[in-house]
C-alpha cells in the first residue's frame, strides 16, 4: 500500500450519528474505535454532538463494543470516556501508528480487520486504520475548529485532493461504496 492509499478512507459519512448498526454490519465490523476531537466534539472542547449518547447506546445495543481511541492525554480522555458512559479507552494512541487500534481490538476480542475506526483525520485516524487492516471510516470534521485555525487550514489543503479522488468513485455512506 503506498502512502496515498494509507490516507484513503473506505467509507465516508457527514456525521458520526449517520452511521447505523446496519452500516457497520455491511462494512464487516464487529467493534468500533471512536476518535474524539472533531468527530464527537470540536477540538479541545466538551461540546459534544447532540444525540451522541443515544447513538452510542444504539450501537452498543446492536452488539458492537466501542472503545475511544485518542491521541489525547488521560486528562482529556478519561473524563470524556466517563461522560460517554464509561467507555473503554486508549489514550496517547499515537495515531497514525496503529498500536492503539491493535490494543483496542485485542481488548474487545475482535480481529483488527473487524474494527471500524471512525475519525475525522485522514493523516491520523484513517492512516492508522489502513496501516493495520482495520476498517477506515471518515466522518466530516465538526465545523468549530477555533483552537488551531492555521493547522486546520493547512490540513484541509492536504486532504482536499484525497477527498476529491474518493468522491470520483464513492459517495457518502456504505451504499456509496458498492
């Protein structure tokens, strides 16, 4: 797999709340790895997407274990894990390296190929998933990015051609990838 392929998602959704248990089944997932910043809440905030608790409950009731996989420190990740219903977590996961994803998959008792890694960043979440054979699921980043505006502008420029290429062959959701 070349460098460009490592940053290519397999699936894309507008928001984490758009992902259904049926979508996860179609992907071949048996467990979910979940990023925090700009996936569930704007970077560095505790302003979560409205409805995230209900979404987590629905996914878990459908039989999918969920682990938070974040590059954040325990100071951020532990309170968020508790807020989200005492979800298991891997902090300082070192994405784009895949060690955090492998650790989460092992804890959840699934093969790495059965882990859907859901995140907003092509160069960390998606790259980590592709490196180890997990299912790379990209959600569009939440709009509020006030903590590091220069970084996000730079990142969006780098992601733009990759997402354009993705859109040539795929749409949003699971059906757009058939």
